């Protein structure tokens, strides 16, 4: 499958989504700038870009600065659409709800909840009486979205990488197929997980990162090896940064997990929907700069 010349077909329209928290105006502007950089490196037809935002956790459902922060991100996304002449950039935002396990008002189920709500919005199964979901963009474009690429806020999307992920999942042999029991058949995949490497600047940014980071970027020939899980079991592990088929993902996982039980949800989701590892496609992430930030990530 090669869409480099013909472009991404309408049948494989894809939405890139980056979940983030509305911490302050500076953070919002930085995230919008990174979204624009991803677009400039992947200027393809039928490729849409979005942020999915939550307010920070609070003891109250609403805080004084909530509307100001929301207005900042709305204006920033609208400015992107105006600057690049189209309706390619979207914003999704939801209010806080009470979490019994956290004893705070938070975004429902955090990142996992964002992805589930987005899927149900795209496939038309989101209840009409569901909590308010604010979004900027043309809703008609969402109904035809086939795939979603989900990234973390510090994930870089190199030149042409989005198209290569779409080509891989769009291949007829890779697309998800169901058996009579509603499970994904072996040899087909709902998620394609690219290789994720630390960025070269982050691997040399501190004494800790210089000691512990594996700087794949300077030695690509000996590091691009197969994955044991993929080779032996026919499926890889989902790290939360990859491309998935919206309707297959939603069909298997919507409403499957109990509320308030999962935080690091990627591995268990991948176990249900089948993941294919594409080690020849590479994303870049920031490596933690201190032992404290590293242990916080591991603890989560």
C-alpha cells in the first residue's frame, strides 16, 4: 500500500489526537505549536489534527480560571485553521466529573475515557444525554474518519510518518477481522504500534539521561530488530502511541472496563484488540531528565 503519489483515500481519513491538560496559557500555546509542527511535517489530504483537553483535577467542578483557559485553546485552534486555510484542526474538551476513587472532580477516566468518548462521537454511538463535549471543527468531517492516531504531548511525528502508519493499517491483510464470537481474528490487527525512540536532544540533556537513555537515533542499523512477542505470538504490545481502527476498537472495548480501576490502560487494551508492531516506522519521545521523573512514570 502506497499513498505517497495518490494521497490518502477518503475511505481512510485519519484523525490525529493529542490528549492534554489545560494547566496554563503557556502550556496551551506550546501544545498548539507542537500540533502545528506535526501538521507541517505531515501535510496530507484526509489527515486531520486535534487536541483533546481536560481541566486539571480539582475539589470543585468549576474553577475561576476554567473559562479563560478554554477560551485560550479555542482561539489558538481557530487561529491555526485560519492561518492554514481550512478546517483541518479540531478541539475536543469535556468538563470535570466526580471520581469516587480519586475523591476529586476529574476528566472521566482520564486518557482512556477521552479515547472512548472520541470513538463514540466518531461512530455515532455517543448517547445524546451524555455530559457536554465542547469541540471546534466541522462535525461532518468526523463521521467519515476511519483511523485515529493517538500521540502523547511530547511525541514527535516525523515527516511522512502518519501516512506510513495509515498505509500499514489500511493493507487488506492487516485490517481487523472478527470471528463469530466478536473477537479479532489472529493475523489481523486493530492497532499498529510503531517503534518509539527517545529524541537525541533528550538523551543528552542531563547526566541521568546520558547514562540511561538508549540513543537509537545515532545507530539505526543495529537497533531496528524484530520484537519477540510479534515473532512468537503474532502480536505486539500497545504503548499508547499508534494508529487504530475506530469502529473495531470501539466495538471491542466500549464499556468493557469498570470505572475507576485503570490508569495505565494501553497494555490491557492491546491484549483485547490485537496489536501489530511496525518496527520500520518510528516515533520520537522525550526521555525523562531525572531519576525522580523516571520513577514517577514507572510508578504510574
